[in-house]
């Protein structure tokens, strides 16, 4: 979405998502709670980064929709009103998060804590953006053609975002361990 629409609302949403992901990484390292027995991933599972990301998006977008601000405007072709749209989004993120428990990647507590933290960050960040960020980022972007983020900044945000994502971070850590010869890499597939 950041590639198509590079205005203040999308920039703020994306920066908040990256900060939320970084918070998840920090909490995992501080709490160090293992995933359930038999999980294919070995990194800590508390809180669930997936639940944090999904509930961040749901809370941020739901709040923006309720306030009819920037990123929260429904397109004219969308068939549902605001509240059913928010409920549908909430149902989706709840089912997707529950799937992480049923697939053995997280405990219920790891999902619930991730949902609470991510949802709280989403609400707080959207409110902060409504009061401060949109104005400041909008003023910054007004200096550029079309009021959109210059591509050089876009690439920087995308690189930071990619490095924050669990699967990319795990692959980098595994490669570094192999290069340095300090143990085996994290087994398993994508996901956090």
C-alpha cells in the first residue's frame, strides 16, 4: 500500500506497524517464554508477533474508520457500513490469531497478550497520529511534489520494515551464526 499511496496517513500507519513489530521483538527477548512443545519454530513465543501485527492493524484502521480520517475512509464501492466493516476485520484477525494456537505455534496466552499489546499500540498510535503526526508528516510532505513521500525515504522505511519482520531477522541471524560458527540456526518455516 505504501508503494501506491505515499501520503501522511499511510506513512504514519506504516511507521506505527514497524514500531509495533520492534516492540514485539523486544518483549520476546525480555520475556523469553518458549513456544508450545512441538512447535516448528524455536524462538520465543511471548507475545505472538502475528497477533500483535493483526490487532495493531485492526485497531488502527478501526479507530480511523470511526473517526473518518485519512486511511480510514471506505471506498465508494465497499458494500458495508463502518461498524460491520470493523466487526468483519475483528473477526478475521481473531480467527487468524486462533489459528496460530490450533497449529501449535503459540499458546492461548501468547496470542491474548499479543492481541492486547498490538491492539493497544494500534489505538494509541492512531490517536497520536490524529493529534500530532498527520500534521507534522503532512507539513514535511508538502515540500515534495504531490505531497507524497520521496522514493528514497520510501526505500528506507521498507528496508527497516523488512529487517524487523521475524522471518527476515531469523534468516539473517542464522546466516550470521553459520558464518561465525556459533551453533545451529533457528529451525522451521516462516512465522513469528
